[in-house]
């Protein structure tokens, strides 16, 4: 069996990288006379003139130009000795044999007990001496470092990666790489020195005290299981450079050691091994001047000398630190990929497959390869002369590796970004289905679980705040209560909040605490996540929250993308406030009870659709329904049985004529009347100017801004309530009259509603109403017989048949919620045409909310 001859102090080591062919230069010997034949008992192959393929050592061919010296026979020993050429100072050339040492590869004196001229087997002493740093180690190390230049020039990585993949045989064992990486990062953070610190231009960086909590019981157990593997990898990192093994072969040997682990575990375990080498060296550098044990150890490592030549190390240390930083970046990325892999449970993304199967093995190979180069650098500090430290070529190698790694990891991160988007979309879809399941399909014990999913699913903080006490609370405060989710954006008006607060406080029993109340309100603010959250927005949010007497989500960012989608799709949120009612078991009993709250307040409790339908069945088209308790003065007029004109519009000339004629007819008919101006649903600034005129000219009573807003909001709420209940429109008198009133408001002229007490007489167009008053003489004779209310209605209807009816208009905002697909005219009953329109109420001159 052939045995390989290890290089001796007289041999140039056979340094081979992945692109360099084995050296064909062998021992420089010139035979002057025949050597004694090798004995068959020798385990060494005989010297041959032709190359031996098993030894990779070619035969000697004399080169007259080399002038390296020649072989001269020695008649006393019958063995030729080598005579060196003093002019040839070539690293790795043959040295004179030392008779005091039996170093493998040198020629020996004939032994009478042995066959003359035979080669001796290497002894342990010779095997150790051949690694003397003074001669062989620097050369082997230098060749290792130079070997990286060849590997970086590979035009095809596929062969190399096939070799790496051939070492990958994971057996399924799990290694929690994340806490181990945190431990390794702490070593690098404390060991890595600023190059300027080495020669005193800056002070050392201050780090926090090591956190013992990092080392928990599970990590201890894991470290026990992998300690031997880490030591083996550390041995590969330190020993291979010394015996001349090239970087690629060293990297492959490390992958063989780590063959049973996953890719992320391979990387972190190799990184842990390198951190031991790196940390040990810099620990000595940091403490040798003050620690008596460290001082002699540092001298053995040549640390004091390195510190003295720190200036020459600056370029190389910067390159080393930069490469280590990139290595740690790759390690973090590998762990992130491992965590992402668990999320692909139902399908695998093509982007993720490319990352997992191609880019990650490549990135981890080059990362481990970079550790080999870094370890060689650290070893070179102790084992090589200062002449080697003066070279910046190795710094170039480290920078090149860092550049290559950075390019790979940048590409991986691009793919990961695409993967993250896909994963997030998948998670959002699963989360959305979970919300649907808990709110509509699952029978829950209470409402905590669905509400928690909607607001904030984690247990690490209290997601709600009690706006009255300013204290953070958990979802549990809502357990087994009816919950009204007030959902809006940050544009919710102060009018809306004020009216809601009045209703909330009015119908809440006096002295009842939030713990004892039957229902609670929770504000769910919805914000556009595509817009950056700014300080003015935060201040506006805090201002709104502080004005509320109920609960609120502490931070709008708690509401996730899936929850926003669920709110918009299932509850038809379109930026206008909605009030979703959740019963004590977490079931949705009303997708939007805001209409019930505006119309009936707390009377509508428990705010179910069934309760809404029951209340409507008891309602009739009366003035009480129209104005409710907005104005107590009107309620007194109703009790007194007076004739009441509600009127609106933005035509001041029509208002002057209408109020004048109404008074004249009332005097003529001897009836008590009251008139009140209720404005318009929009054109806020125009209405303010009209009210000033009405006040100055004393034309009638009028409402203030908030009452006007609430009046029209209630009417629109009635309309949307009817739409949600999908009532029979043709037979629903209340629905028809509400539609008329809202249509009048959208017109260009005035309108008026006349009632006697609470009974509505006419809900009419302004032009026809005014004309009816103007032609009072033509129907006044019927007043005594029929009464003023019936006579007025008959006269109005008679004129209405003769007059051209203005167009009937309805405007449904896209933000209003559920919009009907078809709508009939309340005047003629025909299907209305649908148009798209754009509206800008620029006359209000409202300043931007966020300033």
C-alpha cells in the first residue's frame, strides 16, 4: 500500500486550490552516480524519473537557468548530498541535511542495520518539526491566502457547489440557531476592535454588561450537544492553513463535519467555531498588559509584537472587520429564511424555492469560505513574520470576499422581499378567514377571542385605553358585554362625536360604571398605511381620543391589514363612521347600528337588526319621527297643536317670500303657526350667512350648526336603515316621504314641510308650496269646511298636477356603506337613472385637519 510523503523542512508543500493544477516541480536532485536501490521493505514509493500519479510529485528535470545548486556524490556515505547555491534564496528550496534530526525528506547516513540508501519512515518528531513556522508554515499560509484569488476567478460555480451539495445529508435534528447566533454576535461585538484603537487614535467602545439571561437552560442543553462539533470545526479552521490545505478543501472538510445539519445550523455552528478563534486572540490583545496569565500566553501568540506593528495592520483589520460584519449579516438572513420556511405550509413560492435551493447553499458556502480566510488571517498574526504583515494583498482578498458575499446576500434579500410579500399576503388571507370564522361561523363562549383577533392578537400588551381614566386595559374588560365598535378614520367630525357622546351618556343609567354597563363603545381608528404616520397625525389622534368617554384602541397601527379588509368587506366601511354591534358571545348582530343610534339612541338596545325592524313597525310618518328631541321648543309646539313649517334651502329670496306669505295666510285663516329654518345638509358657510339674514330680518326661528347637521344625518340614517332592512319601498310610506325630503334638500330651490301638531300635512317643493300660499284666495272657502290642513293639502296637490315637477336627485357617497343597485323616484315611481358625480364643498373653507 502506498503511503503519502508529508512535506518536510526541505520540501516545498504541494499547495493545490480548486483551479490550480498540482505542481509538477519535484525535488531538485542531480544524480551523479546510481543510488543504492530502495529496499522492498520500504513503504515509500521508489524514486522515478517519470511522474508518479499517486504522489503528485513529478520527476526532477534539471534547469540550468535556475542555478539552485546540484547534487554531489559523497564517497564516504555512498549517498549524494545536496550543495546549496548561496545566491539562490528561494523559499521552499532544499536545505542541507541536519544529521541531528531525523526530518522526513532529508537524506540519512547509511545505517548498518538497515539497507543502505533506503528512505526511513517519518517519525513523530519529524512530523512535528516539519510544521515549524519559521520555514513551512508561512509558505503554506501564504499559499492558502493566495489560493483565494484563484477560487474567486471561477467561471462556473456549479462544479464547486455540486461538491458542497454532496456533503449535505441532514438527519432532521433541530438546532435552535437564533440564541446561539446572539451569543456569537456578543463575542464579535466585544472582540472586534476599531483599527484606530490599536494605535491609540481613538478610545475603545463601551458595551453593555453581558446579559446572563441569554444563556437559558435550553441553550445550555443545545451547547452541550454541539460542543464537540464546534471544536472539530475550530480545529479544521486552525490546522488546515498550517499544513498547506487550500481554502476550498478546508471549506469542504468543514462541510463534511457539519453534514448532518441544516444550512442555517451549518453556518451558525461554523461561526461559533470561528468566534472562539477570533475571540481568544483579541481577548489576549485586550488583557495581556494587565493579566499575569494572559501576558505569557500573549507572548507565545506574538501579540505584543503585533501591537507594536499595529499601524501596518490597519488596512487588513478594516477589511477583516468588514468581512465579519457581512458574515453576520448572512447568518441573520439564513435564520430569517429558516423562520420563513415554516410559513410555507401549503405551497412553496418560486422565489422562496430559488432562495432555499440555490442561493442559500451558495451564500453559506462563501460565508464559511470567508471564515476560513478570516481564520487564516488570525493564525497568520501569530505564525508569520512581520514581513508578511506589511503586505496588503491579503486585505484585498478579504475585501473581495466581502464584496462577493454582499452581492450574493443582496440578491437573496431581493428574493426574500418578494417572499415576504407573498407570505404576508398568505398570512393576511388566513387571518381574514379566521376573522370570518370567529365572527360568523364559530359558536364562541364569549366575545374576547374574536375581538382580540380584530384589534390585537398578541398577549404582550394591553391594546385598549380607557379614555376617561387614561389607563391601558385589556380586551377582558369587554367580556360578555354587548360591544359597539365605532369604526372611523381620523376625519370623524366633532359634531358626530358630540352627538354620540350625548346619546351615550343620556341612555347610560346614572351612577353606572363601565364595569356594570350593559354595553360598551370601543373606537377602532382606521388609517391609511400607505401614508407615513406623522407627528401631526399622532397629535390629532390623541386629541380625538381624549374627547371620548369610552374605550379606544391605543394605537391605530394595532389594526392589521386583514382586519381592515374584513371591516371594509364584511361591514362595508367606506370612511364614514359605522357602529358594528357584537353581542356577548362575539356574534355580529348588526353590521352598522350607527343609523339606529342617530335615529333612536339607546332605545335601540341591543342594536340588533331584529330590534331595528321592530322599532320601524311601530313608527308612523310624523313630525315627531322627523325631529325627535333635537329641539324641545318644537315639542312644545306639537303639544300645543300649532301649525309648524319646517323649511330649508339656500335661496334667500324664496325664504323672504315664503315666510311673508305664510304669516299672511295664517292671519287670514286665524291659525297659530310657527316656522323654523333647518338649513341644508351641505354648504355650511352659505347656511351661516342665511341664518345671519334670517336673524337680522326676524324672518323665523332657526337651528344652530350642530342641530342642522344632526337633523340631516338622522334623515339620511333613516334612509340607509330602510335600505339595510330591504323593506318594500312601494308600500313603505315612511320610506317614500324620507326620500322626498332628502331629494328636496338636493334641489336648487327651497322646500317646506307643514304639520299640524305632529301630523304631517304636506312635504312639498318650495315653488309649489309658495304658490299654494299665494293663491290662498282660491281655496280659502274650503278651510271652514275641511279645515286648514286638508284644504291646504288639496290645493297643493291640485297645483302639483299642473306644475312641472323638478328633477328628483339622490347622492350616495362611495364612503357611505351599502349602496342600492336600483332606486325608484318618490314622486313618479319610475326607476331612476344612475350617474357618477363629483362634489367639492369648497365654500366651507375648512382648514386641513393635519397641520
